[in-house]
C-alpha cells in the first residue's frame, strides 16, 4: 500500500489514506514545476546576499 511522508520542525507524519496521498502527489508535482534549477537557485541566493538592506518600508525581501 502506498505511504506518504511529511515532516516539519514540529511533526513527522506518515499517511496511508489514498486521498491524502493523491493531494501530497499534487503538492510535490506543483513544487517541481515552480522550483528553480540548481544554478538559478545559486544566482538568486547570491542576489539576495549581495543586495544591501534598504528602507524597511520598501516592498520585497529585507535581508541583512
């Protein structure tokens, strides 16, 4: 029987319910669609790290 597993910093969950497994597959498929490629991730992180903190009232990420 299929099993889906999920964990967070607060919990670890195993489910065998077919509906929950189907929803889990949908979530992981969606994550795969929107995830950046490895090099894209590196560039995005470098962009965040290289950008100085601006006025906190501005929109967007506020990184040190």
